[in-house]
């Protein structure tokens, strides 16, 4: 697991890190033993064992360009029910 992925999960905020867009999900669940799993080209999931019952739950979706841009990452995260509102890229 990458440091940027761990940071996004700990801060419960979407993060862009290089070519990756990291979207924390299932924010109310505390999990142990986080692991990254490649789900497809340009898509990884971070999963962990939920405290209390050990159920495996997603903690973050990691979308990588060029397969996924912010718009496509947003569409999938919304469609799959992981986020309640659209992602917004911070401007500096």
C-alpha cells in the first residue's frame, strides 16, 4: 500500500497523487490489515478486516490515469454507491 493511499484513508479525503485519484470509502468502518488489490487496468482497491466481525470491506478506490480521469472516477464511485456526492478537484 502506498503512503498517499494510507494518508487519504486516515484523513477521509479524496487525494490526487501523481497520476492517481484515491477515493476513501466506508468511512465509518475501522479496519485492520489493509491490503491493496488490483481490480483491473488502472483500478485498485484497498481492503481491510472490519473491527468487531472481521468482514472484509473496501476502504479506498484508487483510479489511475490514463484509464480513469477525475470525471470517470467520480462516475464509478457514485454509481457503485461509495460516495454520496461528486468529487471536486481542489484548486490552488
